C-alpha cells in the first residue's frame, strides 16, 4: 500500500518541475493550441481603366462607271481593291450595273487577299427614284472592315419625294465600332454636275432629315463627289451656303485637287456635323495612287478621325 504523504510530496515536486520548465501537467486532455490567425492578403493596388482613343481611316472614291465591262477586267478590279484595302471604310460612287454583279465582283476582289482583313459591303438601292431622274440610276456602296465596324441598319436613301432636289438621292447608313458603343452616320452623295450648287445647298436638308431619322446619333459625315469646284460651283457661292456655316466642318478645302484632269478641281468633299466638329479630324489627304484613267478619273479623298475616350 502506497504512502499518502510520499505521494503528496511526489506530486508537489512534479508541479514545481513543470513550473520551472514553463508548463504544467495536465489533469486531462487539453484543447489543441490555437494557431495565430493568417494575415489577410494585402488588397491589390487599384488599377485605373484607361480607355484608348478610337481612330478611323475613312475615304470617298468615285470609281467612274463600275459596270459589266469595267468589272470584267481583273487588273482594274485589283487596282480598285488595293486602294479600298487601305482604309477602314470607303464610300463609293458611280456603280452602274442593273444586274448587280459589278459591286459583288469588286467585293470579291477586295477579299481575295488572304492576309488582309475581311471586308463587307453595304449597297444602296438604285437611285433616281423620281420619274425625271431615271436616266441616271446609279448605286452607292460602303466597303468596310468587319473587324473594325458593323452596320446598325441596312441603310436608306434620303426621301427626296417632296422636293426632288437630287438626281441621285444620297445614301445613309449607320456604323458602330466593334467592341464599342461609338457610332456615326455616313451620307454618300454624287451630285449632278450642272445642278451641283443647288444639290450641295440641299445637303443641309439631308443633314436635318438624317438627325430626325437617327435621333440618338450625334456624328454625321457627308462625303462623296460633290462636284464642288471649277465650273460647277465657285468658292464664293459655296461659302455663302448655310451648309458652309459654323455647324458644319469642311475637311477638304477649296484648294484641293481631287481629279486626274489637267485642271485642279476639288470635286470630292467630306463634311462633318458633330459636337466635336474639326476636333475629330487628325489628318486628311488626296490618295494619288494611280495615273491610269481606266481606273477612275477621280482620286480617293481620305480623312483620319479620332474619338477621345470619355
């Protein structure tokens, strides 16, 4: 039988030894020691979203009677296609083929280069809808890069039925940048040479009509063969028109030469109506890509536009 006193002393010695070693014997199971809480990861530094400006290289090109004969010449189609591939979107005038094959052939030529961006085409109905205008029923087209732009509508001819201002009604279409909500409306026009000044004056009504038709749009760009120069329209007459007022920015000046004839004439123009006005314009020029009048009697006219991030 054990000695109670000896047991008592033994327990006392054990307790003193445990205290000296920094621990005490447990009288029973202990809860596991708690681990220090892991430090929360430091928040990632805030990164400000930086929106890049949006740029556009836009051109207008009167390709001079694109019909069955011209579109059957591969070398001409390739020359036109090479020019079109230079731009993001090209407004084309003077398509004259009742069969509709010529513009399709041109689009095929544009997309024949496998290493270049794919283009699509927005093609207008035949113009000259009024009885007295049916002798000149051309079509307009927009050739545009599908990786940069998409159309928001099928396009429409300006409703000229009330006043019959135009021999060839302007063709409007709305575009939006891919991956963005930035949009704009293009107004493609080819005026009748002997009525050029009157038709250019009537373009102000086209802008007014377009703003009502596309009521949530702010940027409108008219471009094409205005025949705005030389014997068709003088500088003084053009400057006196309301469409040459403060609400409109004329990109191409009266001093430009946009045709291959010996006389220097600024027939082809680009006119912008937008809150940013000329602030959109970065550069412009006449693309003197050829001297062969079998390709066209007009050179393309281009403008670089830039939308600043909001």
